């Protein structure tokens, strides 16, 4: 995707042209004022992709919080000797997850 920078004053004068560039060419336009980026114009398709990513991220955080809550409840209700074993198992699983993630990078 091509990115271009346009001053806000210029964007006001050529709004129709700029919108068409975003729509038909798939360009991403960064709006600047006094040399500082202020906003961006992107296609509806790009916006929907961004919204889907944000939704997945939110769902992932919600799932993680639910798992942590269940783990906390389990830890609080376990006998002390069983809790030590469970903590060790959780640490092992955590290490496996971290190792798996580092393999992806």
C-alpha cells in the first residue's frame, strides 16, 4: 500500500480527489498540519480490517482474563500440597507457551 502525506489545507482544496485516491487506488493518506501528522484517510476495507484486529485483540484479552480468574479460583480452593503441584504444572505450561512463541519470531 502506498502512503502519501498531504497538508490539511491542501486536503481541504482537493478533498474529492484525495478521497478518490483512497477509494480507487487504495492509497493511505496522512494528513499533516505544521509538519506534524494529525490523522489519516484510509479505505473502508482497511478500516474494517483494523476493527477486526481490534476485536480479536479484545477477545484475546478477555479470554486471558477468564483463564487467570479460573486459575486463581482453583488455586484458592486447592489443598496446599496439591497447589504446589499445580503451580509447578502451570510454570511448565507457561514455559512451553513462551518457547512456542519464540519459535514463531
